[in-house]
C-alpha cells in the first residue's frame, strides 16, 4: 500500500471550499455596459438628477451610483429584489430585473467617469 503524505478526503474538502467563490462568480452573467445604457430608464429618474431627493418612504438624498463598483451594484439590486434591503421603490424596480439586466446596469454605472446624482 502506498502511503500518501496528505489525507485525501481533507484535500478534497479544501478544494471544494476553495472552488465555491469561483462557482458563484461563474453563475453571475457578464455585464454589457452598452446594453446597460439602454436599460437605465427606471434608474435615471432618480439617480440621474443632480441633487435629487425623494419623499417616499422618507426624505433623503438619492445616492450616487455612477462610478460605483459594479459587483456592489449587482449585490445591492439582488438584496432589494430579495427583500434584504428595504426600500419600496427600489424593491419594485429590482423585482422586475433579471440577473442579466442587473449585470448590464452594473457594467454601465460602474464605468469610471460616469456621473449621476450626488450622495
């Protein structure tokens, strides 16, 4: 019998755990900024107006999303869609978006130099 210097089930488990983030990233569609630019109608009404403030559900300044990190935008939209983030308007908008729509919008808004509403 050949004696191995490592425990095979332990190595297999470590490889599986290490591969999980890669597998999760592989499921996220690649974003297309050109396609995203065609999908901004529901975003630009608030995020495209300099200094815009909303009055529902409370008064606050709309956050800037232009130049924001694309993975952050996707995660935020997913959280609005799932209800982890609670903003009624954003939840309704996110609920209408597919994973590809989210990735495209994130690619568009994630471009450096893109300017939208101020924080």
